[in-house]
C-alpha cells in the first residue's frame, strides 16, 4: 500500500502513513497563476494499492478537481486499486433534491470519483451516512465523536451533559456520553431552503447549573451552533463547550460562537484550523489496515 497525501491533506496524509507504517509517495504539485493544478507522482505506482488522502476543505471545488485528477491519473498509470480518503466530504449536505429540479450534488461527486477509478471511499462523520449506503461504490463513514470526547475527558470534562444537533444525530450524543457520562440528548434543527434561516427546537434540557458540550458534525457559518449555545445558556448551563468534527468556521463564525456564550471550541483535523486539536489519523489508519 502506498499513501499519497494530496495538496489539501499533506499533514494528515503523512500521519496516516506513519500510523500504518506505510510508504508516503509525495505528489509533485504546482498551482498555475490562473488557479489550475498540475500533479505528478514522484514514484511508479503501477500495480500498487494506492490510498489518496485529500480532504475537501475550502476551496472545496479546487480540492475536488485535484482529487479527480490524482485518481484518474492513478488509474491511467495502472494502480492496482484506488482508495480515496476524503476526511471532509464536500457537498454531502446536498444529499437529495430538496426542491424540484435541484441538483443531487453528492451523487454527482460520488459518480465522478467512481469514473476516475476509485473503488473505495473513506470519510468521517459525513452529513448523511444513510445516503452514502445507497451508492454502488463502497463508502466507509467513520465517526470521530469518541475521539473528540476522549480528548475532552483528558481536559477534565468528565460527567458533562452531551448534546447533539439534529434529530437524526442523536447517535453523536450517545457516542459522546459513552465516554463522558453525564447524560445526553439532542435538539432538532431546520434550515429554510430559500432564505437559509436556521431554527432550532426549543426543548427543555437537563443542563441547569451543569456543564454541557454541544456536538455537531460541521460548523460552517456557525448560525446553527450560535442558536444552540444561546438556548443551552438560557436553560441555565454553567460552562458550554462546542465540539465538531469539521471546523469549517467560515468568516466570523468563531467570534459569533464565543460571543454567543461558548467557553471553548474543539474540532478535528479533517479540516485544518486553529481548533483542529484532535487527529483522525488513527481512526482512518485502522479502517485502512
Ligand atoms: C446541519 O444539518 C449540520 O449538521 C450542521 O448543523 C450545519 O451544516 C451547520 O451549518 P452552519 O454552521 O452554517 O449553521
């Protein structure tokens, strides 16, 4: 097996290879002044099981195109198998046609990866694991919630209440509670398909005079998390921490969350950010092994 860290996942790719004790094949990469990418393998990959690690952090579209080019070239150069490790899978939230005649974007992305010769995709806390199971290609959706919770535990967060956002995401809170104890729950969230306005369920939570951690798969604009943190604060929680797998934190999301009442933000390195303190490398390495 050869691990090929793509331009978007240089550090994480190397960490995964270290965990696996496998060889890293660096990519000779150039970004032209107009933004186009050129890639070249630095070793012969013919007959090899190739693992490409390329997250879809912003700029997502550029990182996706690079992934397509790397995979398709590996196919041309006769790699034996091609696995794409995409720790953050862009477009996973467009998991159906929400409105008539709208694109089903994640299907398009998966189809393109298959066309480029990818036979297996590994991702982490994708927005809708169920929809990934409907595609022909093998897709492993791993969960980094226990890793995040274990980190929080080492920081003294034992016995806190674990809350996850989104009715379907109650599993996240359950997984966190298995590590942290202290009980768990979820509140559902909704986004208006036209205006983008987020509303959250105003549900009573057992957090009065207690510390709580609010878990979510993604923090993008921060709109959902700010509302959740404010609600937990209103319920009388003491300290409130925010934990997410993919800390996109676009624009001033970080400040809005902290100003909204959060005492700290924790994330993983599926997306490089100042909050990416938990590495998903061992999780991905285990799946590859
Ligand atoms: C929604 O279903 C997701 O789990 C996240 O809550 C959402 O994508 C976060 O987006 P934003 O930070 O823009 O509110």
